[in-house]
């Protein structure tokens, strides 16, 4: 029998303790965002619209964002409109003039709007994937997101730097993964939400009941469920024939046989960057730039010299393998010399890139192994390796839900391994584009919505909090916001629901355009990234 850890059942349980869960918890603790008219947004049309309804619980997303496509400002077309809206209000002009304009959002604590909830996370401290490190990559690797983009409400990364004595970074600084992990771990205590977080807690066997949901592993009941477990929790496994390579002892000395890295994305690049400068690396990667390019291709050398450097070596190797002899034009050669990433390692001697190469056989001998490789031209070669890092991508899992509830969330036939082990940013697109409530009483936030960057987590969290608040306190709908202009249906859990705006049109808060990235670098969300199939990085 499960040991009961919670004396009182909450209204809401959040599965996952990453950034989106922390943002939602901050709101559920009674912190309500308002438009700060004293610091007007640089978009005059948006400013005038928000003056009529400053409480951001009352967002008429379609009305507020309808002019974005024709605006002189650059708004992301890669994220949910509600997430883009909250992002530009919280950090206006962040992509071009970070820190010049202050935030247009103020958070007011309103105790009447507190909703009892619990966050369940399997990592030992808050932060979700940021607190975990499933591959041998350095904690000092710089994140993809700039420092300005990762702050949560109530306690910014800048405030955290001041508190722990870290020098304030310049604009467009990419903080180390370690710094972000430490910041997220400190965040609950700084903003007073620690009481709702249960780290190191595994939720399993979640089923739907007559009155809501039951978490069997904890004997916990709730009315509403928010899934914030993300899409990067599980590394895609190597096929059985390669498993012996993963069992080899860890070797990290310069004179050891090469490290074998398999993968084309950011995680593979992280491992290569983290490897000792004098250690040999054999890198097997997929090269298909026309139909399935590596997400590293989107990395500009000025902003992301490390990832651009790895991609350059991959491209050079692919050109050589295709018979181009590695001839570059003068311009790339100059970039090669200017990129500081190339300095510590003798790449020509220590890095061997093998595009579109298949591992045919593995022969383990003692602490090392010999691999038999077949190139795209059919040529067979052998290499001795010390161990392997197999990082072709990551996916999420909803295995904590029972089969019936998984089928509700995912839709369609959910039988077999695909049911639990292949949740990507695309898995819920169809549902999310209609509603972030993917099943009655079940909401998704964070990367499960397809928006993986922390900066684009706010809107979904606000939406979930708003909907749950209206159902938790239906008689207080007007009290939640006396200036409300949005007419949302408020039906008991289990009923079909259709959201209508005040103008009678269907709510389009989750309709999004998927096209090439605009001014900001959105590696996780770019069209290249979405179509690459190599979703396996941390941002």
C-alpha cells in the first residue's frame, strides 16, 4: 500500500518541477500579472488595447495580437500567440535592445486567488531537466538562451547573481548551465513557493476518477492535472547491438583510444565541447542538409561560436566524404581563424567526422572495443574506441498516466512502446493548436506545448491558472477581474468545452504559424529545428 504523504488533497497537481511548473506555482500562490501602464509598451496599438483591460488574467489574445503581423516591431511567429504576448510584455524589445526598456508587467499578490496545489518532480531539486545531467557534458557549457530570457517572475537571474556574488553579465550573455540550474533551485525559496514543491518524488499510475484524478503511487487525489514533464526527459536508446559500447568503463585520459560520439544535435555538440582538448573524437552523424539538417546549422558564429564550430567540422567532414576534398572559399577560412572555439583543440588531428556511417559490428576486448563501420559509399573500415556517447535525440514520456488517460491526452491508438516513449514537440501539436486543455481537466504547459524556451512558458501557465481559477471559484468570476472582457465557458470537469471570445469568434490563442525564424535566434523553435528530428538539447 502506498504511503500517504499529503494530509490534504490539493485542487491541482503539477507533474514536473521545471521552469514552467515554477511559473505556474508562482501564479497559483496568488500572484496576478497586470499591465504596467506607467511603463508603456513600445507598440502603441498594444498599449492602447491593454489600457482597457490591464489585468492579464483577462487576455483577449486574438484581439491583442491581431495586428502583430503588420507591426513595425518583430514578434515571434514560432511560439503560441499567448506566449509571444506575455514574452513581449515581460521583456519588450529583448531581442534587439535588452535592458533598455523595463518590464511592462507588475505582479500583485492577491490572497483571494490562491489555489491549493502540489508540484511533483523526480529530480532532487527544482529545475527539471536543468537539475539533471543524463550525458557526460560539462555543467559550464553556455546555454542557448541569453541571460535576459531565463528569468522567472518575482526573482530574476540578475537578482540571483547579485545575491550569490556573481558579476553582472553584459547584454547577450549566455549563462552557464550550472548558473541556471543553481538559480532555478534557489527560486522557490526566494519567492515563497517551496511549500508546494515535492522534489525527488515519482508520480505513477495516474488515473481519472469520478471527481478528478488519482495518483496511485502517492495515494493523492486532485480535481485538475497539469502536465509539465517536458519532452526531453528520455534519451533515445541505442539499438541492442550497440549496448556493449555503453557498458565500457569511463575513460577520460588523452592517450586512450578515441571517444565515439553518435548524434547530430546540440547534445552531441555539448559532449564534443566538454571532451578534453587533447582527446581524440570519432563523430558519427547524420548529414542530410536538404531534408533533415542538423539544428546546429542555425547557430551563427558570432552568437554561438561553440556550436557553429562543431557544425563547421561536421560540414567539412561531409564535404571530404562526398569528394569535395574539403575546399572552402576564403571567407570561411577567415571565420575559422576568428572563431575562438577552434583554439584549444587540434581539430585536424583529433577530430574525425563520419557522416551517414552505420555501425555494423561491435567487438569488445577488455576495456576497449573495435567497431566495424560502413560508410554511405559502402566502404568498410574499423576503429578502436574507448567508449560511446549515443545522443541522437531526446523525447518525453507520459508513462506516469494509465493507458486510458494517455489515450485521452494523445488521442488515437496509443498501444505499444510509442504510447509512452516517443513524446516530442510534435506529439500534441494538433490538440494544442485548439486548446491547451488537451483532455477534460488536463492542461499542458512548457515544452509539451511545442514551445521549448523558458521565455515562452509564461502564457501557457497564465492560461492554465486562469481556467482552473474560474472553475475553482465560478461564483467569483467577476471578482477575479472586474474589467473582464473575455467570456470563457465554465463547466465541470469532464464536460466538453468550447471557448468563445467576447466578439463571438473561436479562441485562437493557440493557433500558430510554423515558418522560418524571425529576428531572434530560436534554435529550439525554428523550422529547421522542428523538422530535423534531432530534438535533444537543453535551452
